[in-house]
C-alpha cells in the first residue's frame, strides 16, 4: 500500500490499511491511523497525528513549522481526527508554545483546496471549509460550521457551531452560533434557518433563535436583551448555546450594523 517512490521515515507509525502515494514524504514523528489514504506529493512532518479513514490529496502540507515570527523550533503538535477529507494544496500548521503547543482538527470535516489552518487553531467536527478559506492563528471553529470560499478569519476569532459565512467574508470579530455572515468586514445577516431545519431543530427553537438574534446581535442594549431572552434560554438549549457564546466573547461579536462593528 506504500508506493516505492514514497519516502517514509522508519520512525513513522503507520497503521494497517494505509495507502501512501508516489513522492509523498512522511516524517519520523508522524502517526497515521488505519485505512487512511495519502495521495502523491503529500508532505507530513513534525509531531503529527492523522486519524483513521482520512483522505489527503496531492500537494497538501500537514504538520510543518508554524508561520509565526516568534517560533524557535520548539516541539509542538498537529492532531487531526478521523474521516477527514483534505484536498489539494491545503496547509495545516503545528502549534506554538505560547498557544498551547497544538493545532487540533476534529473528525468528519471537508477541507477543500487551498485552505490554510494556522497554528494553535481548534476546529470541531463536520465542518466544511470551502476553497481557499483561511484561519489565522489561535482561531476556534465550532461543529458543523460552513466557511464559504475565500473566507478570512482574523487571529483569535471564534466561529460558533453551525455558523455560515458567504464567499469572501472577512471576520474580524466572533461569529455567534447559528448565524449567517457576509461582507468585508463581515456583518451578521440572520440565522442559519436552512441548516437548522436540516438538522431537525424544531420550528419553535428556530423562532427563539431569531428572537435572540434580534435582541443581542441587532440590538444595542445588551443587558436589556439578556433579560428578554432569559425565558428562551430555559426553554431551548440552542438559545442557551447562542447566549453563552456572546457572553463569553473576548473579542466582541460581529453585528448587523456597520461592518467591523463589535
């Protein structure tokens, strides 16, 4: 299953059923799980763990040194879960000591061509990165989020669970869960009703989220908005997730007013 033209260091840990294509390079500290397919011309370096049943297409680079001016060659890690699809020319960097030392990507993600996931980022499960979407360092992306093509996320920003960005969106603040964002700088334009419906979220919960969005994202009086949504928090866990994210946003959230507004 390993092409004779591939270069696999003897120290690498390769589980059963792994396929490695021609001219790929696998470093000494790499661990690859069962059933994973590595195409040709892939480079995997550093202390990198790649889970089971993943697919990595040609010219991807995983686990290289972080693109951080303060990095001095310290031992850091990249951890990638199971059943991820990683397409052409994608780059996933290891972490840095000041960011906890690890970049983490969950399972069942679709990472399309030319995506960049920088050092110390944390990505959940079932996330879709469309072509050329990019995360700067220390970003967090929640489960089932979808980043449109050429989306840019500023360092230290968070994207909430099941949020959705349009093509070319530029996020300089946190995007709350279940929200849609568009523009440069991005503005929050509503609730991801289609995605919520597909996941089987009740119409009552969707309406409650829309109400919370109007009060806390469009509205300007945070205290008044929190008081008004308190009954919805008790009734709907989705609203509780939404409100908790906003209350614990260190950078401030993307709003629906002027672009870049916090």
